[in-house]
């Protein structure tokens, strides 16, 4: 099997082209300081992926408001105190030839109370204890997403990705289960997509003409139905907002969870939409070169890699050299392997929370 198309440069409607079709997924790593300022360990981890050949290197989810923090050690992009670290990171990613992006995030009802106090959401949520945002707070949230994007641009990043997936606050607004508002940000799909669309519109209006804008979406689960997700994507494609859409699918080749729509794969419900100049990528169980190639042949413009990029900082270069002969190291892996791949001791400890990923110490 030939993998030449995986290494073709990817031109977008705006900004620099990516040197290939490999994007590093925004991976939680808990390496930032408590105030959200980047650590040298996090800069090293990401710069190593740029050096290893990824076309796009994206930060972990970076919260746009203190109350939107989703986990300890999370990168922040809500204040100018974050600019020096972000600038150093952007400079290093550029020096190694990667296009750079900050993922903009707010955890909403998924914010731990231990970190933020009482979390907030689209509507009151009994399970998490979150309170619904007042109208002026929704508009402030919109403006803080936009301000965070412009802050990333000021730091020298090539673009941002708006995190609308995984049940975080923008998904909470999209979901008719979580969003029970009766104002302009609730009700039908037009109302529930309004916050996301106003954020995209505001970033596009405020950022420079070459600033790249992407969106990550979950297209099922988290209170999102397939047909509403498809219509949301169709509307996004119809506007001149974004340069790429990043679908988070858990498994790129899976069937939909909804039995009535299993006449084709989940991905096929989105590759057949007219998308103009918008580039389409997806993440989900892509580890082998063959799987990446098959994903592109299925209609994707790029592949977003999490596990593979975590285990091998130079995954694209390994594929370029070895082709189908390259295999990702099997898990569980030794902690020493992860350290060699640029993970700090704290990051390795975090990865130990995922069953079967890191080898346990031998019993004495």
C-alpha cells in the first residue's frame, strides 16, 4: 500500500499549508501550572511532536474562563499572564516546521467543583450541581472564547480549534437534554447552535485574514443525535467561518449508535456533505499506517492522532521511513518509554490512570 497521499501538503483556505496530513490530537497532559501558565515540560512535549513531523500540532484543551477548568494542570488562555509561555511554544512549533493551534475549551458542568466551586452550564444540572448561565453570562462566555482566540493569535499561533465535543459546555448548549433554556440560546436547533456560531463568527471577524479556525465536534452521544449533528455540520460548511472540522468519533470506522441509521458508517454521514474549501479530519482508533490511509481514502483530508502521537513523538517520520512495516509499540508500555517520548513524570502518572496503558511496577 502506498502512503504518498498522507505526506502531501494540505492547503487550507487561510494561513500556512500543513506539511502532511497528520494532526496531533489535543491531548490532556496535566503539565501546566495551577494558574494555567505553560510549563517547560509541556512546551517540550509538544515541540518534540513538531520535531517528529506532525503537520499540525495542537495544544491540550485550554480553558477560556477560570470557571471552565476541566482538570488539574490544565493550560489556560483566559489571561494575558499566559502570553509569554504561549509565545515560547508557538515559536518552537514554528521552528520545527509544524502549523500550530490552541484548542479553546470550557468544561461547563464537567468542571470539578474542587477546582472551580460551583460549575456552570447551559441549564441547571442536578447531577453535577451546575447552575444555568444567565443571558449576560452566555454572552460573556461567547466573548471570552473570542478573546482567547485573539490572545492565541497575539502569541503567534497559526490558529485555534473551538472544542465543541465530549459533553463540555458547547456540547451542553447543543444538546436538547442539557439545554432547556427558553431564550435565544435554547429551544430548537437554531437556538442551541447560536452560541457556537456566534463564537465562530466573532473569531473570524476579529482575527487576521490568515488565522486558521477549526472546530471539534462529537456527532453522537452526549445528548447529540446524528441527524442534528449532520445538520449542524451542514450549516457550518455553508458559512465562511472555519478552515477545518475535526470529528471526534472514538472509532473512525464505526457504525452509528442509532439503529435506524446503520445503513452506512457514521463517517459516511459527513463525508458526503458539500464542504467547499473546509478540510475534514477525524480521530478514533487510528494507530497503524494502513488505518490512516484507509481513513483518507474514506473521504478525510487529514487524520487526528492521539494514542499514536503520544506513544511516538515521530509517528509521521516513522511512517514515512517504514510505511506499512511500522507498528505502534504495544501497551502497557514501560514508564521509561514514555519519558523518552517527552512525557514528564507527572504526565506519566496521569497516564497510569488509564487501565492497561502503563506497566505496573513489579512486586518486590
